[in-house]
């Protein structure tokens, strides 16, 4: 018999999916509530890939399987690495305090989801 999914995991998964789709949209539009990414194919595809990884991490934890949780942790690590690489290459400019705060907050949220999943590992079977 499968254990019921804790509401906290459902909420985290849904937020990751929403945030992932927001990253995908930002990848293609290069604008999200006044925050900008660089124009160009590399920024588009990298931003969209980061969003897809983020949403996929949310989807896989809904299965409540331990291997899926490990995959979600890997995907979130790729999200964090991708965001940092976009900063390092100038694809996500940190030219204003607002841009910098958004990058720090967004990356911290992704890291927070990874920590949350790791701490909830006993809920996954």
C-alpha cells in the first residue's frame, strides 16, 4: 500500500513546476517582471533548459519514489549550476541591484527545494 503524499511535498512539487515554467517563459521572452536575460540563442536555450529541469524535478517527486527524489536532486543541482553559469557568462546580467537580488533569491529557492527534498528522503519509498 502506498503511503499518502505529504502536503508539503505536493506544495513543493507544484511550486517547482510553476517556477520551472516561469523560467522557460523567461528563456524565450528574456523578460520576467522587469528582470532581463541576454538576447540570443544561447540564453534562450539555456534558460529554457534550466526551466525544464526545474519543472521536471517537481514532476518526478510527485511519484514519491526514492530514485525519483534522487533524480530531482540532480536536476536541481543542474538548475543551480545553470543559473550560476548564466551569471558567469553574462547571459544573466547583474547590472542592477534588483537583477542581483533576483538571481540570489532564485538560486537560493532552488537550493532550498533541494535541501527540503533531501531532508524528506524518508517520505520517499
